[in-house]
């Protein structure tokens, strides 16, 4: 895996809609412009403290539609979706890694890591080549284990939601 940046279209859309999101009290977690079958989709994933509800998605869709119609930054037709980033959101951009430091994550490895392909621990740091993750000790009262994993050995990283049971589960708004 590589830490990704916005593509040109996604950056243009982000710049257009960032203020509208802030006005609605939400943060843009990610924007993806992708083709599925014959259709193009512009997906805007949002977040806020306490979780996202359907009303948040509806309230942002209206001004985003207007801004996109006025600026017309995308030449082909597409389907707009505004939705929650979700509790177990994927961590792919530098801003995602920054937000996830100190939080539990689930890492899916391409190759076995100490006999496991899936690892759950606390993300302690990252750079362009690796992450540092703390794994709980296998013995009671033992010291936790810090490991470095190369990004090239990772299929994906997601927030691990088990620790967030005190939060309200966001509504899938798509």
C-alpha cells in the first residue's frame, strides 16, 4: 500500500466543498471519483464528533450539488453520493494517518506477520514507508510490543471499532 493523495478531480471538488462542509458542522474525510461499470461516482465521505446521521448527509448534499452545478468541474456525468466515513474507515491518506495516531487499527498484511495476516494494535506513528504499531503483550502483565511494518507488506489499514462501543454508530448515508 502507498499513502495516497487526492487526484486532480478530487482536489478540485475538495476545494469547492470544504467550506460548505464546515458550514454544516462536518469534516470531509475523503473524496473519491471512481468508475464502476459504466457509471462514474463522486463519493464524499464525511465525519463529525459523535457520528454522522442521514440529516448530515442530506444537509451537505444540497449545497454541494449547487456548488458542483455552478462550477461544473467534471466533464462527464456522474452520480453524487455523500455518506459517512464509517466507524471502520479505511486509512489511506496522510491526514487519515495523522487522525488515527493513538487509536486502535486493524492491519491486513499481504504476507504473514508472526504467523498472522490480520493484526490489531495501536497506531503509534507512520511515515512514507512504514507504520509503527503497538501490539498487546501475549502474557498478562507483560510489556506491550512495538512493531514496525512496511507499507509494502500491508493490504489495508482500517480503524478498529471495537474500542468505540461508547459512540453512536453512524448511519450509512448512501
